């Protein structure tokens, strides 16, 4: 079934909600970066945000993901856009990264910190940052404390660890960072490069796997997630958190 999951995602421009304007906005908060910063992009997927970081930064970017076909696609696109020298692609598990301490001026992670849990990720990645280095993370959060039962129940199953956006602020402080900024991703980041192409792909895959009940169940669950967002997007979304390594 993994194959079907990846068949949906490999064709997409991004593997989660996000958009160029938001990446740019978050990057603009990293005041005082050196001219050629070392940046680590964790869970880069096929590199939607990596190429933008390359354009914005004139630094070196290590882009890491454990799914080789995503990384291969980024490699091809980096070559196409003339960034092959500055984007170093790594197929690796984020749980066992072994870069030397203080390797990076900034760590970027759009929509992938949930893999380790946001609190574990913040703690594990801090030693990799140089003094006053930055960490920028986008994460699925509740925008409101109260939400209808249907959507509460959905995320209690899908992402039980999902926090209210303000409940991440103390996690940032207690993990050894200073909070620099927060903003919610706009609605379009869910649709333009993500749910709209996913829905299109689902139509084609439903036809291709019309006799495969397990595959149809996967498509149903994706459709349910999308329908949930159509109905309840005012209650939850992605928050972008920008923080800076603090002295301990
Ligand atoms: C929601 S996607 C976000 C991808 C990309 N940052 C974006 O916004 O388009 C999460 C990414 O995390 C990657 N991932 C999942 N588990 C991982 C792990 N243990 N180590 C490294 N990457 C992982 C997935 O392959 C996927 O590309």
C-alpha cells in the first residue's frame, strides 16, 4: 500500500501545505545570516521549499528526506534551475542525523517535524545549530481551542499530538530557543500545490485501481481529510514558527 501512497505524492509539486510567499516571509525573519549560510532542510520532500531557499539565500543547502524518489526529483530540479552546486541531497532518516554539532546557520522544516514530534525535533536539532542559528518549522495546529466534534474526533485519530498554536510557544522557550515570529499559513497553501493536485490525482487513481478495495480505502481516507479541511479550515491549519538558538 506504500506504493499507492507514494504514487499520490511523487507527482505533486509539494508533499504538504505550503507556498512560496510563506517560505519567503519566514526566511525574511532570519536577520543577520551570513552571506553564504549553511542551511539544513529536514523532510525536504521533492524540494518545493528547497529551491525557494536556494533562490533566497545564496547559501549551501543540505536537503534531507528518507524517501529516495522525492530526493531524486529535487536533484533533477536543482540541476534544471542551476543550483546543483549549492543543494546537497541526502537520503536519510531524520531520527538518526549525525551531522557535527554547530554545522548550520539555519534549519528549515516545512511540515515534517511531526515525524519526530515537534518537541523532540526542537530538542534534537538545537545542537546542530551554530550560536544564534535559526530554526523555522511549519506544523499542523489548532487555531481555536474549541472545535466541532467531527473535526476533533478526526484529528484525535489522525494526529492526537496536535497542539493549539499558542501551546507551542512554551515548547520553543523550554527547548532552548527564543521565539522570533509566528504566522498561520494562508488558505491557498493548502490548495494550489497540494489538495487541488491531490484531488485530481485521486480521480485518475480511482480508475486505475478500480478493483482494488485496499487502494480505494486509501483514496477514501485522503478524500475525507480534504473534505474535513473544506468544512473546518477556520479551526485548524499550519502555523509557521521561527525561532533562534538561545544561550542556555
Ligand atoms: C508532509 S511532507 C513535507 C515535504 C516538504 N517539506 C513540503 O513541504 O513539501 C513530509 C516529508 O517528510 C518525509 N519523512 C517522513 N519520515 C521521515 C524520516 N524519518 N526521515 C526523513 N524524512 C522523513 C516524507 O518523505 C515527506 O517528504
